[in-house]
């Protein structure tokens, strides 16, 4: 069962990688990152809301504790997306990706302080190897070419902290209520926050644009299907393990970039990708044993 849960978390990360490639296509077309993020979450909200109406049998109302965790998860997703894009704007995509994926460090530190998990050398080594692989994959080791401002670094770390928040939010909410209700409430709060922050005129332009299909696909894969299977997998997966396994996302995004977007990987980037995959596979096998 644990192996199945890990596989679901990994599959969700694969979908996130695909959605990252779709977002890159939309940004290349000139769409604002916040608008792209809004539709990713809003389509996800519609997906779960309609599903809830179809499945509704008169049961409701969730507890205050459940609602709090679900809303915190939604806010965590908003922070993760928003701070990530701000970090790219203030520094570079290499810095932003590397700092966002410091999330396993924050998760591991949190669970150790709260006593949820036991500190082991293998966990720390897995986190360090994954971070090292991401540095190689993103090219963040090239000090001369990477722009890293104080503000960009702060935004990048904030995106990692937000990632941590949504992991714990979804983890705790999923243990109280069902995944469908959890995600409906989480993406409702997500949509409200981003609606306030984004350019509403540009958001309305999406509805009559030829790119609306891309936005729908982004929301379906990047929020609807992916987060549903993620939250099911998260129920039986320790937070630290889930955060490390989900690091397959940048690998997926890189592979899609190579296959469909004409991107290329250097030897060092390829080594970084292999390190990430080997570490995740090793950790998955160890946890499922």
C-alpha cells in the first residue's frame, strides 16, 4: 500500500512537470504568470466543485479544523506559485527553481521539531543529494551567469516555505475529510486570493482567446487530476518522503522541454537529472520495503 502511495505522489509530480511546460508555452505567448496560475487553480476548483455537486448526498458540513487546514493548503499553493514567479522576475529561473525545491529541508526540519518523524542519516542524505541534483540541473552553480538578488533569494525561499505549508495543509486535511472536499475548499481559497492579486481584464481576455484550451488543460492536469492523486498518496506517505519524491517535477519539466519544446541538456544537467532520479528511486524503495 505504501508503494502505491509513493507512486501516486510521483505521478502527481509528473503531471506538475507537464503543467509547468504548458505554463511555459502560455508565458511565451505573452500571458501574465499570475493569470496563468489563477486559471490553473480555478479550473481545478471547478473540477472538484462540480464533482462534489454530482456526488452530494446531503452530507456536509466539515469541521472548523478541517476547513482551516484546507484553506491553509490553498494559501500555501498561492504562495508557492506567486513567490516562485516573483523570484524568477527578481533573480533568475535557476535561482527560483533551486530555492523553491529547498522545501524538503523545511519539511524535514518541521517534522523533526514537532516529533512527527525520526531523524535518520538516509533522510538527510536524500534531501542533500536531491538539492545537489537540482543545482546541477538548473545550472545554479554558474555564479557568473546566475543573477541572485537579496529580494529574489527571499522570494525563492518563501516559495519553498509555501510548498511546505501546502504539504502539511493537505496532509492534515486529508486525514479529517475526503480528498474531494479538501481540494474544493483549498482551490476556492486559492482562486479568491489570486483573483484579488491578478489583472482581471487580462483574465477575462482568456475566455475569448484561442489559448483557452491550453488553460483548461493546465487546470485539469496541474490542479484537478494531479492534486487529487497527490492527496490520496499523501495520506499514507510521510511528509519528508512526499516532499523528496515530488522533486521529480523539474526532471519531468526538463524532459518535456527536450522532447517537445526544443530545449537541450548539457552533460552536467544530465548528471543532475540522474542524481535526482536515483535518489528518489532509492528512497521510494527504502520507504516501501
